[in-house]
C-alpha cells in the first residue's frame, strides 16, 4: 500500500540511472546493484579480459565486487540470457556460449583483472543505503499503526539486492530515529503505535515544538509565512479540491519547514523522533478522506497569522493548543485505523502475532 506522508518521514523511490559500458553511472541517479554487476561483467567479457571457459561463481564475484550474492545472481542470469555466459554443471557459469570445445578454466577472478570501475567502487558503499532508506522507512512507518512487525535484515538484503553491511546501516538509522528497536532476542521490531505511545509523543511535542518555534520565529522569511497562510486559507475555502498529499504538505510547512530551522540540532533530532503520529493522520486521510481531518487547517492558519504579525509568543501558545487538539484527534483516528484490514506488507516485514 502506498501512502503519502510528510517529507520528514519519507521520500519517493529514486529513478534508476543509465549506466556506461563499464558499469559507471552516466545519469544523476545511482543504478541498482545488479545493474552495476551486470555492466561490469559484460564489459570485462566483451573486452576479453575474462577468457572463454572461465568459471564464474556467485560467491567469488560477490567478494570481488564487495556486494551480496543476490545482485550477482541476477546479473549472471541476465548475462546468460544474452548468451555471454552459460550454465556449468549447475554450480556456476562459464564465460562464452556453449561449445563442446570449451575447457573450464578455474582461477582467481582478480588474476584476470575483474574489478568494479574505481569510481563505482568508491561510491557504492555510500550511495546504496541512501538509495533504499526512504523506501524502507516508508514501509516501516506504514506498518506501525497495525501492530508489531519484525524487520528482517536478510529480507532487506534479498529484496533490494544489497549486502548485510548496507542493510545494517539502514536499520541503524531507523533505530536512531526511534522507528525500530531490538527485543530481548535481538530481533529488530517496529511498532506497535499504541495510544500510550501516542500520548508520550504528543507530550514531547508540546514541550519542544513551541520552544523551537520561539527560537526560529525571527528567522522565518515573512513572505514565505504569508504564502503558507494563504495556501491554508485557499484550502479552507475549497476543501473539495484538497488532496491527502496536500494536507501532508500543510503539516510539513509548520512542523518541518519552520520548526526544523532551529540551530540546536539535538532539539531538532528529538522533535523528529516525536513526530511519528504524522503517519496515523496521513493514513487516516488516505482511508477516510480529507474532510474528516480538516480541523487542523484553521489551527495552522492562526499560528501563521501570529508569526506574520511578529507575535511569536502568541504563535507558540497557538501551537501548543493545536497540539493538544491534535492529540485527541490522532488517538481517535488510531482507533478508526484498527478497523481497517491490515495492508499487504513488503517481504522484509514479518507480523508478530
């Protein structure tokens, strides 16, 4: 199930890049790992750096490229379809098309110069976790209102074709944002988002967000505040044209664009961790509709009106009142969501019954 949520919680999957003949990316986006492996192997074969008959095994190639076996397995299958390699007794592949004259050649791949292009090798570790993080985060926050789920490290590896190192980096960052934690069996667990947890999140927000607003009020461009206020007023006047994603943007205008300008990065990080209730409101709008959650529009508009009039304390007080009202609404919406069928989850999320 795809849900629209504030940008503080998710980003869309990034488009794939086209790749050069040696495996390097020619576009602005990083290719999938199996594409990198496939392009690099194809280049070495076509340049005859890998001789006909050379035995290609998943494990050896994965070690040479510094990636898991899953993308290598897919790359080899694609090259086999292209006729550049062929199956060898069920335990790997031989370079070149099938031939009765071919003699299997065993040897270390590095001895034949098999390696990723230097540019790709240097960047592969850094871009891979970033490429998949937003999508994993989206899946995790979507499942939280519906129960408790194990987040499977091996499942992330298989689903995205990444190494365990990359999967662990993603899991570590989810933990840093308080989206997952380890249970007594050292399993990564997401959820559940209970009513008690919701209360605790809102108590933190009521303490921190008004303080953050006071800290940044003088630094927010007045023309931007007017633009945000006017968008809210237009939405109130024509609610029928408002989409769930636009409502999420309104949440982002106040609780992300404005508040996260604070210089105190520890304060910002704690606020982000406490904004998990966003997902409940976003899912509610997805299932029930915008009109049922439109009460936040005049509350947000009032906060912007105070900021435009250079009355930061009044704006902070209005924000506190908004969060109190939002807490009651969000807890009620959490109960409504429990009545909807559990969405189909990605394979690396396993429901704990």
